[in-house]
């Protein structure tokens, strides 16, 4: 981790807390609730000692944060990235707290991360590191306390190693300790597509309410990984015109829209979107131009979907964003400093804590299946996901309509009210001061 990523992480966390304070104050949320959300409940930082293939030993800094557990065990992914920092992990854990509350899951928020470049390790080194993470956190995590999952640069295989290590340490079968596992180790059908599917449901609900015709609606998606690919595929399947997509190497644009499946096949084969070609009949007719990620964010489209990194829309470029709707599929793609500016310009922002909540929702289903010992079909997972996402969107939309809030403020208010109920059930200052008189 560089000094600047540590600073950036602390800024991200300060920004996340400031947003809770601002929205909480505007909506008249009890100060006790906001105060509790200013700091994580517990954070464990450890140094992982890992034997490298050449016999040497390396040390990796790792974090696990349990932000708030008023509504249930903490839940949140583990990220492997060179820029991971304590501040970033805490910000992500705070967002998980809000997200679980918005979709009414019986979970609090958590997050984990290891500072490393996973691409620089061999498979065996990655396995040793993942097991070392669990050894360091074995008394911190657990099916009833804190349940990790995959995040950026971690996947089902890594979750499988982690669950296996946990069970070896505890000498029990405990598949519910981690979600996002391989199917054969208790993973859930539909987990991989869940974030994209949840985002698609939310975007489509909003578009329907606004009377938008999918065939006349253009979409640009930044980030063509798990979340970005699935949301683009589902939107296109429903008739939306996905006119731009990008990955870390750059983007492509075509006014007529793309065939997402063939772009994905090409990306898998070539590992980039440059020079992409399509082999379907429709696509052969389509010309496209190469664009930068910066240009993609500034395209004149109806819906912009940032699905890659945090902080891509801030004071430097917010004024240049021309989309009427921004659906935050990535965590934290819009800096809190520009919330008001976008709102004043009439841009509707579907916030991350609602839009990308499909992933944690299906993680919850996986946890339920593990505890019940009874796997669900893909159809059941998809139906239950709709049953969670649509009411969550509608309840947020109702607050927007009835209380004149932005979607972000409404999602936060919904979450804060739910967390307030959890705190109030245990007793607040008002309760104790009135009963002691
Ligand atoms: P991923 O690793 O599968 O994909 C990330 C994509 O972003 C890749 O296509 C990568 O090339 C691209 N990318 C990286 N740097 C970029 C850059 N500078 N500009 C444009 N694109 C860039 O990750 P993912 O699981 O799809 O996660 C993407 C975002 O969604 C993250 O912010 C993550 O926290 C969030 N998210 C994911 C899930 C999930 O279940 N996958 C759930 C909630 C939130």
C-alpha cells in the first residue's frame, strides 16, 4: 500500500461517514444512531506470514472490519488489491451496513481486505495466503458472528479454501461461515449473476415508472467484470440499447448498441475490449469506435452504469456527466461532494446500497441454504431475489415521492430507520432517562 492509498482510504471513510451524518441530520434521524455509525464496532488488522514458492517468507497486511451488528451478524466481502487500506475497508463495511438494512436482511455490515497484487502470486501462494487470512481471523469470523464473501479479485475458489481452513481449525462442518463458495462446497445457484440481476431489476423498475421505452433507452456500462457484464446482458435482453462498455484497458462505443454476449466471448478470449468483433449477424453490421473510460462517463446516454471502481465521478468530471440516470453498480463510484450538484442538475442517482444489493441478498440465500441443509433451484433463487429487490426499490421510491428526497437519501433514511429500530429495541437514552424518573 502506498502512502497515497492510505490517505485515499481515510478520505473515502470520512466521506462515507459525512454522508451518513448529512442525510441523518436532514431526515431528523436520532443522533444516537448516527453517533453509533461514526465508527466501526471492531477491526482486526493482522500480518499474514506466507511461505513463497522460492522458500522465502513474505508478510501481507490484512484487515477485517465488523462495522455494525445491530441487525445481525456482520456480512461483507474480502478484497485482494494493492490499494487496500484500513480506511477503504471501513468505508466498504459502513456501506455494507446500510445495504443490508435497505434490503431488509438480518445482517449488519462488515468487510475485509489484504494489501497485495494477487496477479503476482502463484496459485499455491494464493492458497497459502487465503488460508493464512482465515487462521488470523478464525476467532473473529463465524456463521453467527461475521460472514465473509468474495469481492474484487477474490472468487469462489478462494472462498472454498477459506471455508475449508475454517472447518479444519474448528473441527466442524460450517459452510455458513463464508458465502460465494463453489456449488460443490455449498455455494448457491445464481450467486454469480446476482449483483447484475439485482441492478437490472432496480434499473428496470425505475425505467418502467418513468415510462421509458427500453428500445429508445441508451446505456453505457463502465467495467465489464462480473457485475458489469451481467447487468449489461440483462438490460440488452430486455431491449435496452447498450451503446458503450469498457474495462481497465479502455472502452468501445456503438450508437446502434452491442451484442453483449459476443463481446464477452471476445473479452474472455482476448482479455481486453480493444479490437472487439462480433460474429452474430446483427453485430457484423455494427461499427464501433474506441473510447477512453473518461469519455464513457461523459457520453450523452440515458443511463450510465459505473460498475468498476470507487470515486470515478467527483468534482473533476461531475459537470461533464450528461446521463439522466446513474445506476451505481460499483461501490462508491460517486464522491459525496457532488451528490448535491448532480441532484440540482436533475440527474437521478440510483445508489449503490440499493442497486448492487443483489449480491449480498443471494449470499444471504446461500447462508440460509447452508443452515437448512437444502439447496434451492436457480428459479427459486431468482424469484426470491425479485421478491427482495422490488419491495426494497418501491419502499425507497415511496420515500422519494412522499418526502421529496433523492434516491440516495431515501435509501439511507430507510436503512437508518431500520437500524434505529434495532437500537431502540435495546433501549436508547430517551427510554432509560424516562424510566429512571
Ligand atoms: P470484477 O473484478 O469482476 O470486474 C471489475 C471490472 O472493472 C473489470 O472488467 C475490470 O477490467 C474493470 N476495471 C478495472 N479498472 C478499471 C478502470 N480504471 N476503468 C474501467 N474499468 C475498470 O469485479 P466485480 O465483482 O464486477 O465488481 C465491480 C464493482 O462492483 C466493485 O466496485 C465491487 O465492489 C462492486 N460490487 C460487486 C459485487 C459482486 O457481487 N460482484 C457486489 C456488490 C458490489
